[in-house]
């Protein structure tokens, strides 16, 4: 794992360059005008697409009709998005229509799991030249574990974080799913970079991240005994980082995005919706 880059990216073909985001938006929305197909679940992938939605992208999350997600989990990562269900095996025509309108496709399943549906980066680029395909997985697309399923807590155990946060006899865990969230924000940044490169140089693009590689990056140099700098100001609670909104799910109290910059959006443009609420369309 240490021999692989934190963010893998590359070019798939010689498709012509395309311009994406309009200029002059207020607040500044670097992903405005983008259409994103979100084929991810749980946390890392949905955090990435939630971030793209914050920055102005039109994000449609697609789920298999037989695989609903925990409502609270879906709501937390659903800000700014639409949510639809689609059976990829039974309704290929609808998916191909969605792909034809997509600038970015984000997948979050183990490597190769979606290839039989024609969702490998190469197959997607052949049908939608100029697309950016973003992939994430637990263990990466290489090495002896590349075909294994996995999630944040398992990766924490396998990479030694559980020992750093506890001991060999009493393993611990990070106070949050930092591998999921960290990988999600890295993936969103990698997508934006790939789109910039595409707009200047052309070519369909891929970007890939793995939770295990993020774990290595976060733990490089850690020995479990590093001193923690004192906080310069007293902590008065989480209220400055929380907001409330009405939604189809009721009144929601939620954490604001940590992605912020001068002139940028202060919050998502729309609240989350119940799972499978929207029609499967990108326009």
C-alpha cells in the first residue's frame, strides 16, 4: 500500500476538452454546471458527492431498489442531492440516458464489482467521452486483498489504528469514521482537479482512492504518544458548526460542511430527501 500514491489518477483516452463551470456565480461555486452520478453507499463516497453538491454540482444518487440505506445515514450524506432508485440490470436504457448527461460518475464498490454492468472506467469513457470516473474502495484495486469488501472500522483494525487508539489487548477506535470522511474529501478534490485537467488537456479521466491508503497517510509518523497542543481558546460546544433546516424528513439539526473558503457557499442549497424520492434524471 505504501508504494501506491494517495490519489491515483490518469487519462483514459484522447477525448476533446470540455468547459464545465460557468463564471461569475455568487457565492463562488467551483462545481456549478456539473452533473454527477453518485453510485456510492454509506459514508466515503456520499461524503465526496455531498461536497460536490455543496460546491454547486447537480448530484443524483442512484441505489438498487432492493438495497435501502439506514435513514439517518442517508439523510446525513444526502444534503444537496437528489435520490433515485434504478435496477441497472433491468433498466439499461435509463442508465445510458443518465450517463449521456453526466460529467462525473462516482462509484464506491470493491474493484471489479460493477464491471459486469459496463461500469468500468474504460467502458464508461467509451460511451461517454470526456467523463471523469471516480472510484473508491476499502483496500484498493491491487494487492492480495483487492477483491475483499471492507469499511472504515475494518480498515482501522487492519492498519494498526485500533492499536494506536487502544492496545493489542484492548483495541480502540477513532472517535469518528475519519477514514471515510478523509477519503471522501480527498475524492471530491481529486474530481475537481481531474475536471480542470480535462478542460485544458482533454481526455476522459479516472481518479482512485482507497481507505487503507488514506489510513497509511493519516498514521505516517504517528507513534501513539505525540503531545497534543493546547487549544488556544476554550471550547464552548458545537453550536458554531451546527445549523437547522426544515425538510421532507422533518426538522433537521446537522453539522455544516468543513469545506469553506472566502466567497464560497455557507451551506447546501437543498436539504436531504427520503431515500428514492426523485426521478432518475440529470437535467
